[in-house]
C-alpha cells in the first residue's frame, strides 16, 4: 500500500493512501496551501517529517503514525498494527481491502469528537456511527443526513479533513471505545491532518483549504415567513398586508414551487406561472415598498415536458443515462425529471443565466432545495463516476446559484 505524506502548511499535513496522489481535488479552493518548509529525519523506529509547528512520526515495524505539536505532545495517533488479525481487533489498523481505504486512530478516554455536518443527535459524535451519503433526512430521528461535511475535529487539538467526494462510513468509538475509523469506498483516501489549540484554529485551517463561508447581508438574519404554499399573488399580498397591519416584524417572504406551474408538474423550469402570479416584477416592487424581500424556491431537477428540458438536452446540459436512452431520470421527486449537469461549465452558465433573470427582476434570494437524488446511472460531462459525484452534486448546484446571486446583488446567499 502506497502512503504519501506532504506538509502543505506548518500545521497541516496531507496524507494520501493508495495510488493517484497527484489527482486533482474537487473540494480545495485554487489558492489552498500546497507546500511548507519541512525536514525528514530517520529515527531508530522509522522516520519523522517535521515543520515548525508539527511532526509526523512514522514507525516502520509495526507501522504507525503519530502527529505531535511543536512541544512534542501527541495529538493524533494511529491504531497500532501489532495484534493478531484473527482476534483482538475491533477496527483494523489503517489499510485497504476490496475497494476500500480506511484510516484508524486511537481514542483517549476523555476525547470528544465533533463535526461531519448536520447529523442529528449529540454534538459530541463519540460513540456514534453513520455514513456520509447525502439523502433527504425525513426528520431528525435517524442518521440520515442532508448536509454532510467531511471534517472531524477532536478535543485533543487535531482535526481531519477528508478530501473525498464518495461515500465514507464513520465509526467514532462505537465498535470500540479505543479507536475511531473512517472508511472510504474508493481506490484511495486523501486526508489532511490539522493541528490547532481549540476548535477555532482548526476551523480556520480548514477554511484555508476549502474557503471560508461568506457573511450574509444583515437582513437575512431577520424573520422569514413561508408556508406550503402561496398558490397565487393574492395569497402572498394578503399575508404581507396582514403582517404589516398586525405590526409583526418580517423581512423575507418565501414562495415555494407554486410560483412555477407546479400544478402542471412544472416544478423546476424556473418560469413564472403568470396566470397565478401576474406581473411578478410589479409584485416584487410592491413587496419591496412594504419592506419585504422575496425568496423563491428552486431545484436542479427539470420537468421532462418543459422547454427547459428540450433546450438542455439539445445543448448537452443535462445528466445523461448510461444506456444512452436520454436524460438520467430522478425518481425521488414529484414526478420523473431530468437533472442539470453541473460538471459542464457551459451548463453551469446556462443555469446561472436563468437564475440571474429572476434576481435582476428583484428576487432577493433563491432557496436551493433538493439535489440529493442524483441518478445512479448518470454519466456527467466530466465522466466522474456517479457514486463519486453524488455528494458533490449539491455543492456544485449551490455554488452556481451563490455565484449568480453575488454577480447580481453583490452578496452571496442561497
């Protein structure tokens, strides 16, 4: 098994298990740190790679890695590979088998683990196990997750960012109180080991790799009102006038799919239903005069009987089925639909243009819903395997809308 170790910043060391260490990342920002001054020292046990802030010791036999800070204190310690594999392991040490790659680290008795996105339950993830696979959560009583973030932070002063887009299974001290393990279904595993005294510096280092979130405008922290749903302009204006009449503070009114021809199955073609919402630009201006901003719902799924589908398929802007029968179909929504191919830069610009048209008429923000049902048989423009694109697809979709909003309004929000 090939293991590449590369310090990219004084407190960040990249670990790549398996081949293809030079393959480009889909998650790092263009100016992410990529190198730092380091020294290699051979020790009686193996080797030590050191920067001014960290040292990664690699024991030769039995194999083991240990991450230390500048004072010499151990932060991250791999599970040792020195026991009989036939018995005695709750977690195998870091390794690979049958298309899987995994990283295993020892847990200290009082160590707490945090992160990995919007998984419901205790904030301390220790003792939990779940998969990083984006699905509709359908509530808060399962380990299903709509927002997965491959960052695990420890109270021991380290974090691990998994630079992976495919499925990852995390066992955080559930099978064994002595270790946590992250297993990726892929031919490699790339992770960044981060040192920091406390959560804030760990998050700051993570932001250096992936980018920091934008600060939304002040009004977005106000009160938003929505319901399922406002079926026409009269219903929207009736609620808006009542809110002002009753002196209820409210900053944003959100309209779910009925602003499109939802009753006809046009849940995602980004075209106003002007029979129900006549003169949408005038409605937006009227709401603005009353102190309201307008939010609109959308999804990346395209109705099969829409002009948007015909245009998108003709230009090659939709995810296509592997068997060549046409667009890959999303079945988990209102009705079978096509999906925009956000790996195609031209498709991204096409989708952004449709959003810009709405934003330029005065819509303040777009609610980017769904994207977790990317078809399993999809063949994208850039040939990324569907399993590796599944968790990435929502990010590409949201990025397109974020960029369009920034281009029109000067703030990033979606």
